[in-house]
C-alpha cells in the first residue's frame, strides 16, 4: 500500500445506464477509450470521447470537479481505472460502467456517430 486509503468508486450496469439516459438524469457520459476515432464513429448518444490518459486535463477545462461523471471504456477494467484516477484527483461524483459498448449494442440499445 502507498499509505493512501483506497476509496471505492461506484459502478453501474448497462441497464442502469440506459435507465439514467431514459429518465433524463443529469450527468456527463465519457468514453475513455484511447482510440478517439473509433469512439467517435460509434458511441452512446451524448458521449464525450476523451482518452483515459487525457481525462484529467480535458475534464479540468470542460467541467467542474463536482460534475456527475459516468465513465465507460473498451473494457470494464479500463472504465474502473479511469474512474479511480478521477476520484483521486477530486472528481468524487463519478461512476464507471461494468459493461462495454459491445454489450450495450448486444442489448439492442442505440448508438450514434459523433462525426459531423
């Protein structure tokens, strides 16, 4: 251990994310995948595509640390790591999705292209 108390970040499932979207809950949805091109071509509606390694810098410009973030990625582990990194830097109102975009699409939920 590094002497810091490790906090647990909240996780949600694919269906819970769909419910949040359908209810019109207020949150910022981020795909933290490193491939922004792929993310931009196929994303959950309302997604910000910000690679995990750029999250802190980009979010600091776009949103206050109090913003409610929901992070998804190529793998659930990637999303969890991104959420933990953000939590450690003061973004304590975040959740990570325990599923992937592939699982989202397998359930028949829609995606969109973010390309103009």
